[in-house]
């Protein structure tokens, strides 16, 4: 009876950390939406917004609905994630995994330093870049963080720090939110000072404090990130503290891009047709998964890029963004019904496969629930299919299969 009560209390407190993560996105969305309606100014990666207050407010509600639906679905399914049956249990060898992951990080770092492989906006200088790209250390990182967690193992923390360094040198800073959320999740479970803080304060208040702290981090990291990407001086990308707060808040939801997608929906459809590639969005899914000597044409623009291309005619194919779950699928439907159906089909299958993979690594405490939750929130934000499939857990299957072959991961097939 006491064990059951303790588990219920733990679930309640873990739910506070999940709401904290959700509120970061919801508060950011509400702040940007309200500022857009009140001031009429444009925030984020979008041009001039010519929409009135009513359509902006309506689109804001549609965006919020996606977050609410994702959270509701999570609460109904986190104990029994939808998945394919009969998939074997995957157990990590704690003696081998940390050294193996360290080797992956070091090889990736060498590829970055010696051949500029993996840097955003960079071009690899080696014909063997596909070998480095098969080491999906980043895609596997959340699973490693949760399934191989060992706070008493120094090498575990060395790998975490090295991962953060490598990703920063590649021109990414999104790892901060991932690492921060995962660590908060475990610290709350471990009954430390953070758990007492979450007990004493509302998750909404902590989310506001988290956004404020995040803006200070963004103040320093934004210039560094872009200096790495564009190989120029940091001073050209400096922001004020207020600008860093606005930029960070907008990055959480990309609401301005959502508004732009609705406003320029016909232009987006025209640009999609301009490519002249059948099922172009569907094909972008395989770009990060298949080596270039197999998939020759990797210059296909995905929807996350086309929506920005409609705003910036001279924009290249080096970046993209999410812009709301419903808006993403709506614009894709307007562009091509065939592409919409193909992407929807592979999205459903991929979602079930990802859930199957997370469940295979799960433990008795259901720690994989936090990765499942983050996945659903990311989908609500409207991440393109190519992003969460090609650069997500499915891409990590390359590394997982290799680890199974080496005995770093062991498969246990249920009998009976």
C-alpha cells in the first residue's frame, strides 16, 4: 500500500516537470501571439504579417490545440505506448556502453575538426563523409542519457560534456533544452533540492524562470552558434538581453512562421510545384538516412524550407523550421495530396516504430516516458517529417544495430 502511494506521489511530481516543459512552449506561444496582435510587429523568421487580429488569434488557438491534444494523448498512453508487438527487449551493457559512446564522440569530433564534417552550413572535405554520418551519436544521445544513466560513473558525465561540446562546435545549441529537461526529470525523481523546489512552486512559475535563465544563456550562445555556422566573428551576431529573450521565445514556437505559412499559402504551393519533383517532401525523409552515392539528389527543398523561401526569395536550402502541427500538414495537403498521403503513412509507421524502440529500452520505472513526452511536444510544434524521422530515433538504428553486433546492446526475446 505504501509502495503504491509513493509511486503515485512520484508520478504526480514527475507530471509537474512535464507540465514545466509544456508551459515553456505554451507561454512562449502566448507571449509572441499577444505581442503580434497588440503591436502589429513581426517576430522571428517571417516577413511582414498583413493579417488582422482575429485570424492571428484564431491561428493561435489552433496552435494551442495541438499542444493540448499532445498532452492529453500522452497522459492516456505513457504507461502503454502504442507500438509493434513482439519486438525484443534491448538491454544495455553498462560496462561497454560508456566507452563505446566515447569512441563515437571522439570519431565525430575528429571528422568535424579535420574534414568539417557535421558543421551546419559547412561542406565535408572527404569522400568518406558517409562513414562519419553513419555514427548517429546525436540521434542516440537521448536514449543514452536515459537508458545508460549512471551518476556514479565519471565516464558517463564526460560523455555528456563532450556531446555538448561537439554539438556546439557543429553550430547547434538546442542540446541545452534537451539536457536540461532530462536532468530536471531525474533530479525530481531523486528527491533532491530540485524536487523540493518543484513541490514549493507552481510549474508555471518555474517555466517563466526557466525562460528567463534560458534567455541569458542564449545571449552568449547565439553569437557563438552563428559564428561557428558562418565562420566569422562573434561580434557580428551580438544581441541585447531583450533581443535574446525575444529570439528564444520565438524559437520555441515559430509562431511568426506559422502566420507567414497561412498568409503565403498560395506562394508556398507555387514554390513546391516549381521544384518539379514528385513526392518531394516524402523524399526529403531519406536524405539524412541514405548516403549521397545512393541518393544523388539531396538538394530537395522540404516544407520547412519552402515556407521560409516564400518570404526570402534568395534563400538557399541550408535551413528549415517547424511551424505548427496542423499548419504543416495543411500546407503539405495544399501542395500535393499524393505527398500528403505518402508522408502521413510513413509518419504513422515511423511513430509506432519510435515508440516500439523507446519501449524496448524502457525500465521498470518507465523512465522512457520523458522521451516519449518530448517527442509528442516536438510533433505538436510541427517538426517536418524529415526532421523527426531522418534526424531522430529511427536514424539511430544504424548505431543500435552495430552495438547489437558488438554486444554493447543485447536482445532479449520474450517467450511464451
